[in-house]
C-alpha cells in the first residue's frame, strides 16, 4: 500500500491546536486554521521529497537492449514511493516522463477510476499501480528484451559484474520488502520531528507540488501543522520509540549488508535492493534538511549513497 495521507480540514484545525499546545506561535497556528477555513479545503495533501537531480555520471552498463516503450509516471514530486520508482528508472537508464498530480483535485489521474493514489505508470498507455508492482513489470519487460542475460542470471538480472559478490535473489526480495514495511515508515516522524522542521519541509512540498497560488499557501501551513501532529500517531502505530536513532540504525543495517568489500548490494552494480533504498533515502535529501544532515553525520550510509548518485543520473525526459 502506497503512503498517501490526506487530512480533513477538521483534522488540520485539530493539528493547529496541537501545535499551540506544543508551544508553536499563535500566529502560525491561527494562520493554518484561517487558511483552511477560507479555502473550505476538504483535504491537505502530504508527500515527502525527492532530491535534486544528480550530476551526470557514468551509469553501470545497461542491458544490451532496452525495450521500446513510452513510460509516463503520474506522481507527487516529493512522494517517497514515487521517488523509489524514479530511483529505479534512473539506475536502469529507462527514459520516462512525469506528470505532477494535484493532490487536492487529482484531475490528472481522472482516467484511474478505482485507484486514486500515486505512483501510477502508463506504459504504452497500459496502467500499472503500486511502486513495487511497477518496478516488477518493467523488470519483466527488460528481461524479455534480453533473454540470454536473464537466463544466465548475469549483468542486470542477478550476479552483477564479475566480482561474484552479488546478493542472492531471496535476499534482494527480503530487502525490498524491508524498505516498504520498515524504512519508509521512519520518514515522517523524522522529517516532521519539530514544528520548525515540519514548516521547512512543506516549503519544498508546496514549491514542487502542483498547487494554485492560494492552495499552495494553504497546504504549506495546514500540511505542516497536520503532519507534525500525525507524526506522533505514526510513531505509535509502527512502534517507533526514538525516530532519529532508529533511522540511523536502519541506514547502518543496509550499509552493513552492503559491506566494505563491494560497492553495492548488487556487487559491481546496483540491484533492486540498492535502487529501492536509494529512492526512499533520496526522498528526504532536500525536504528533510535537518534529518538528512543528521543521517549523514550519524550513520555509515554516506559513501554508498554517493556511489548510487553517480550510478543513477536522471533518465527523466522533458514533457512534450
């Protein structure tokens, strides 16, 4: 299930009260409540964040043949599951176009009657939902276009490179599940740890999101207020006691899984576990400035993350 949270106007006002109890200035909380009431907003979209585009760098050798396909990603620029898909596409070198979805109206995905979340991907007009299912479908198509490599389990389809240090398939699958079931849940309590951090985060959310002028202002304050309050509930739901320490521990857990004798979890080149962790962590690189700095200072993830940035320059293409 993708992490897309929408809060009603009433809940946003309650969050404003929570902020006041937490010692946030009355002006901040009052502005949030006033904007919500004036807008008559029924929802306040929330998503996390994508990082800046990585500087072009040498990507690991791509499959001999990428299948010809037109790929359009419907997304929130700052959603962690959308970032996971983009991290995968960038690492694979699969060209894609993005369409930013307005989190309030969602008119861009009106074609999707039963599934109203992001990411959604259209591949040659065929719809696929859910980040992991999207990645699996594209992998299937790449493998079909490279049957010899897929059968041998080499290159991009198993043992990466010649080091023989690639993780086995069952370990990759378990690590991908760990990303969806554990790592991603650590993001909101960290990014929205304090009222000030929550507000800074929503500066970026509203800058990158598909909002009108008034909705942008409303989302900034109501969204920050709501997420500061909600992050505490998410901690309780997922049994998170010390959000920062648990984030550091998760990052170190993956860094230790990579080890010191290979550049990536996949050996000489990234595997699907590398790509999933990279996408989710890239989601906090800009939006959670304080979180990102702390993570770099208190975990061993930095060198691996830098290698992933070099290995996954953007494959996004400009809209027509």
